[in-house]
C-alpha cells in the first residue's frame, strides 16, 4: 500500500485556497459518489492489521448484523472505523 505523500508548499497553498471556498463553490464533478456497493475502500484511507478479539454485544444488535448476510463482521468494522474517523 502506498503511503500518503508529505505536503509540500504547493500542496499547502492549494489546500489553503480550497479551505477559503464555500463547499458549493468547489467543483467535485470529477469525483465519483461514495456508495456502499460502488467504491471499494479500505478502512477510510488507512488500514492496520486485523486482530481477533472477543467482544460482548447485545443479542438483538448481533442478530441484526448477521441478518445482513456474509461480511457482517467487516461491516461492523467499517461502521466503527467511520465513527472513529468522525470523532478524532
């Protein structure tokens, strides 16, 4: 997996200019929408090694995730990763 490049002066200048714009002024037409089934991404831009653990969950919560079908543990991991990313 490639590492993110370090920000140079030109990149910082571009980011500062974008930061000054309102969201509606930024052209995002060349960026595909992020969908659950469309784009595959790993760990919201960063992926560490996985570790097996034991966790106690409410029975109804676990049943709901299992009812989603195959990959329910990965789905739980993705939801936790998104929560983690939004609360940093």
